[in-house]
C-alpha cells in the first residue's frame, strides 16, 4: 500500500499531467478510442445518395408510407453490411501488405486456372500468417455484420408481407 | 454489390463460384439478388477460412516435429542440448523434402513409440488459439450462408402466396362475365 507521502506525491504529479497541449496532440488523442467506427451511422453526402437510391430500389413503385419506411430501413442495414465487409477486407489487405511488403503477385497473373492453395507455397504461408494475426479482430467485427444482416432481412420480410397483404 | 476479394485470391475462382450459385438459384428481383450475393460472399468466406485453418496447421507441422524430435534426441543427462536442437531442426526441415530425412524421422518416431499422427497432435496444441479463431470465422460464414438460404426460401414462399393471389384474382375476373351471362 502506498504511504501518505507517496499518495501526496502522486497527487502532485497528477496535477502536472494535463493531457495533450498542442493542437496536433489534441487532434491525435481525440481518436484514441476510435477502433473501426462500425457502431456509428454513415453520414457523408455520397453515402446518403447511395442510400436513397437503394431505398428507392427496394420500395419499387410503392407509395405506401410503411413500405417506404421499411425500404429505407432495409437499405440502411444493407449499407451497414457493405461497410462492415469493406472494413474486414481492408483489415485483411492491410495485414497482407504488412507481411509481404505489398509485393505479392496476384494468382491471376500466375495461373488463372489455379484453385485456392492450401499451405504448399511460401506465398501461401505468408498469406496464412498475415490472416492469423488479425483473426481476433475479425471475430470481433463479425457481430456487426450479423446484426446488420438480421436488420436487413427483418425489414425485407416485413416489406414482402405488407406488399402481399396490400394486394389482397 | 461489390465483392471483397483479396488480391491474393483468384478472381476466376470467385467468378466461377458466383456463376454456379446464380444459376442454381436464378434470382428474380433485387431482394433475391441480394440474398444470392450474401450466399456467394459467405461461401467464399467458408473457403477462405478453411484455407487459413489448413495453412495454420501446415505451417505448424515442422515446428511441432522439431519439438518432438528434440525431446526424442535429447539424452536424459540433457547434455549437448544445442546439438540435439540443431539436429531436430535439420531433420524437421528435410522431413517433407528429403526422402532420407523422412526415413530417419519415421524410424526415430517408431523407436519412441509414435507415428506421424503425433506431429499433427503436437501442431494442434501449438496453434490451438489461432485454429479456434479461424474455425470461429468459418463457422460464422457457414451460419451467414445458411441464414441467406433460409431468407431466400422465406421470401420466395411469401412471393408464391402473392403470385397465387394474383392468379386467383385473374381467374375470378375471367369467370365474372360467364357467371353474369349465365
């Protein structure tokens, strides 16, 4: 247990720790808790436009407010799903780049008829090692993918049953 | 939907898989096409993580063999540990490449009452965590594929109900003048 003197010294030292002071430091530390951003909604203009297009596609020619809302919900979930998959791919590509220094030949260029390999070449060993290191991260991200898929499917099934009920 | 193929993966293999799934299901609208994309995505994921699982185990085999051989070669006095370690490494390295090393490994394993299954078992213990993670990913991809298959079946069922109702209405409409005329 810390002595009275140590406790006082700790308090004095803590007063000196006031966090980042420069603009750059503050900017960097503002992203300390940032992991992958998958729990946040999409907010840029380009993605908003894509979302509207997808929503129109899902709604078809319907003008019913419930159908439009469900289509929007399905489109939103679909966009989340795509985003999670892109993050996963970026993680995998990043790991590959790190392990192989970005120098890996593409299988297409070697032999287009070649099937997936199973650990027989040095290239394959590098691939496996790269993926191996990010597997824990990938397993954590999986839950976002599952959640988005469930949300989208629920909206689609509701949409289908309402469309069917409206035609009765 | 754009698919997330890695640059180390074969695009032609992926195109083949996509064509097979599409021709098997024959999607008719935007929702079915979405479910088909999911099935392709997850099937590719199953292949990817099975490949990783196999690779993890294969990469660990040589290390596992080296450890087994070291335990066999090291005398009870633990003398010449470095030399034994070097020999174990050399034999493990040549095991799959050099027939003579392969024979020597087989005879050493036999003397110790072991066979090649001991190498796989040791490899499993060395990379158990990684294998579990790869297995989790492949299981999750399998679940995703099954969910997409169930979703398309459910969607088609409700579509079938809708189509039958349309067809019934058309039949009733056809019969109406006949009844009126009768």
